């Protein structure tokens, strides 16, 4: 019988290869984490030297230098040779552009549209360009909304709606002029059908950053809208707030325009746009 001091340990020892894999995996994850931290540091500071980056990471300068070397080889950072400082490289822009291109405006807009409807108390829509019209792809109603009309999926005229005018104002000049050369149908006595008048309005909208319409498509309906921009600055949508004319005096329209601009700015940020 074996004594207590001779008791055999029945637990199997960790295989050498498995131990190496575990250690190597942890080391690799740490390296990735540090590399991402380097990119975040450069994004925050603009540029930084090896010593500064090492201090931020709390690592030795040699470790920071190795990380920067790998990132530089992949084009994710660059180095100003005259100052020895590192900065984000063109590779980051390539990755950012690819990610931004995959963002879905309808998915990104849902919380923004709902929050704006709650804040404004009115009906909020997100519209995108659909050939020669604006189509509403997202809608939310606020507490003060009394209409049961559903704008979701509806194509509305570009020249007679706040969203449409915002989308028109964001088009390249040549494309916009092709549209203005058409006959513009009248929906109410307030509809703008003159190309010259509409052209002047669009220039004002582009300068102000929002559009306001009153009873141009439907009698009794007013609305404001602001542009949503993609990562490259192009207008890809319009956030609008609409409600009955009797609630939409000039002061209220100015207030709603500010809310729409703020919401459109938030959605633009979600779409990768940075001012």
C-alpha cells in the first residue's frame, strides 16, 4: 500500500503542444488588441511618436515599434520621416469606405426616426430618392399626430414635398437641371411649378440645410425636412416632420426644422459621415 506521501496525482499534465497553442492564442489576441489601440490613439491624437504610443499602451518602446511596423506594412499607418511621427494611413480610409458602403440607411434610421417622432410629437418619415420621386421607407408617429394616413412606401413628388426638395437640392447640378426641365405638375394652389422659382428655393435649401413646405402637395399639410449624408458627403436620404397647418406656425416650423436637422445629423453620423 502506498503511503500518503507517495499518493499518485491522477490528473493528466497539459500536453506541451496544447500549452503552446493556449499561450500563443492569448498572445495573438493581446497583440490584436494593442494594434487596434494604436489605431485609436492615432485617430484621437492625429499623430504620435513611438515613445508616446508606448506610454499610452503601457508597453516597452520595442513592442510599440513592432506594432507600428506591422501596421505600416499593411498601409494602416504612415510615418512622417522628417518628424518621426506616425499617423493613420490610407488603408484605414479603404476599410472605412468599405464598411460605410455596407451600412443600411433603413436599419440605421429606425431609432433616430422613433426618437424624433417622440420629441416632435408629429409624424416623421425617412425618404430616399427613387428615380424621379421620393419614397418613404421609414415612418413613426408622435403623440400629437392625429392623422391615420400611412406614408410608408409612398412615392411623393420631388418638387412639392420637403423631403423631395432636400433630395433635389443634393443632386449634382446636371441631374437637377434635367429634372427642372420637365413640366412640373400642380397639386394645390401653393405648388411651385416654375423652374426658376424652384431653382432659387433649392439654392436656399442647400445653404440653410433644411426645407420647409406648406400645403404644396396637400391642403392642410406642412412639413420640414433635412438631408441625410453618407460617408462621402452625398445626400442619400431626407428626414421629415409633418403635421397640420393649424399647428405649424412660423415659430413651430423653425423649431421642427432644428429638430429635423439634428436628427438627420445623427443619422448621417451613423452612416459614416464626419463633418
